[in-house]
């Protein structure tokens, strides 16, 4: 049994116990840097950064210090998709015929093209589904700031990248402290004061950022930014209005809670799940955070300020400077655990809710689930009694599950176990 969520029913008294995380290693060896391909722990990475998933459920990782883009198939096999392992450069070409310099950010467009923030080269690259790499914008080796035609525009240490629903490419131009937009082959500044760092809210270039890192669009077209050096999460509307969404500029910390009182420490990449919850790789806190649609920040896994590589459930899992994050098709998280040289899988904590109806006290239990995972509902009528299975295990076919007890009287305690 991996983890549980429990609820106590006693007359009108209820108590909800929140389940903890479950962390496992998908690929790589803890604290072992390398470029080996293979399956699971036979593969090696060197400071993996951003991670994204394609339509088929394969993962792509910006393996930054290997100067490559790696691919993990649905079967867990790691291969080199593009770039020369351990060799930096800026050559265009196909697959390992191309070269990168410390790639950090990744994003797919609707046609299956992969866009890469080639950070060390100060350029944005494009990789087709067939692995053909070209320079999309910027001048290799020429860091600076300049808007204009893609081939002459300049970037300074670009990090996160995101593609809008209409195909425009947005870049967290970290060294220039602004967000750039690439449309129709032209680069413009979308938000932030170029080369001026700060935390001011405002519209377009009247706003300020400080080392923006991760970018992610929500379902309504708003662009969310992890403003790393401000220790905040910012929101940019479709019209370019910038506000502080979570955290307070200049006040780092670990606090969970409402968006104004929550604190972060150098947040990195971002990811939305299908329900609109925002997940944050809170890198210097060594944790994964969740900002729920109700406006509450919580810690999903890891221990604030404590690094490690432990796998396990119920608060055991540890991370070391997590950077990349993506929501898998089954609802779990996949995390680039950068300084551990690992790619991890995280089962997000779920909360067991209930609804009481009818004269016979019918109780309906419901909880968030990961597709394909099995859950066992258990109950007992006395706190000192042994747990009894309530029906057979349930296999999730969607992102939520429920079970109903039609005859509840007196005291009854329930829990749900995530089965191995």
C-alpha cells in the first residue's frame, strides 16, 4: 500500500486527512552524471532542465549540460533525439548532426514542432518531428537585446518558452528581464522593460521582471511566468496586462496558503493540469508546489530546504533543485530533478471528500485519481478496529473516482489506499 486519504464520520463531526505524495524514479541514477542511453536507471543525464510531452505520451528533456535533447518513450527507453552528447555548438542539422549549447526551455506547437531555448547560444531553435534542427530566431553567440527580424534579433540567456494556441512563440528572455514574442518571423517585446529588472505590475513594457524563467499558458490564453529572482508567479493577460499572481516580490520563503501570503524561492518551470491547477517546480525550496483553482498554494512533494534523492510515499520523497515539470496524460507529474540527475514521477496528493444524503445516511466518497492506478476503499466502525475492504479495488479510468456506502449508521471511518 503506498498512500492513504481518510475521513472520519461521527454524527455531524468530520475530519479530512490529506494524502501525501508518492515519488519514484523514472530514469537516471541519483547524483551520477552522464550521457548514456538506455531504459530506466541504465540511462544517465547531466543537469536535465525543461521537460515536455508530445501527443503520444513521450517525454522530451533539455539535457542541458549534455547539450542535447533527450527522449523517453512510453516504455521508459531514453535516447538522444537531437544534439551531440557532451559537445556544445550551434550547428543546424538532423538529430545528432545538430548541436546546442546548454538548452534549457522546451515547448511543442500544435504541429508537433519542438521549440528550444538554446540558452548558451542566445538563440531559439526549432526541431521538426523528424529531428531536423534549424535556428528560429536570434544570432548564435551574440547575446544582447534587439527586436526585429528573427535572423537579426538578439536574446540574452533565454530560458522558458511557450507556444500560444495560434502558433506564436513566447520566450522568457531572462538576461533581458522581459518576455519576447515571435510571430511571422519578427521578434517583439511583449512584456517587461528590456534590460531593466524590477517587480512593477503594468501593461506591456511598463511592467518589470527579474530573471523570468518558466512560461505556461492556461486554457484561456493567459501567460503565467515564474519570475525567478522576484520569487513570484506573474500573470500576463492576452492584452499584455501584468499582475503578481502568487508570492510577494523580494520575499522568498516556503509558506503555503493563499496567493498573497504564499512564498516561493527561485521558482522554475510551470505546468497546468486538466482541472486548471498550476504546478510549480519551486527549485531552491527543493519542492513541487500546487496552486489550486481556489487560490491556495500547497506543497505537493519534497521537504522545504532539504535536498535528497529518496523515493517513497507519505512525505518520504526528496528532490534536489527540481527544474522541469509536466503533467502526464494519466494525471501524474513528471519532474526533471536537475541536481539529482534524475527524471522522477510524482503522484499528487489527493483529498477524500464525502457527501451525506438520504434518511439511511448514504455516504458518497470521491477523490482525484491517476488513470490506470488502483485504489482500495476501506472502512471501520470503531477507531480501534481493523480496517476492512469496502468492495473490490477500483481502477481509475478518469481523473476522479467515487464509491458509495448506502447504509451508514453511528460512527464510520473511511480511507482510500493507492495500491502498488
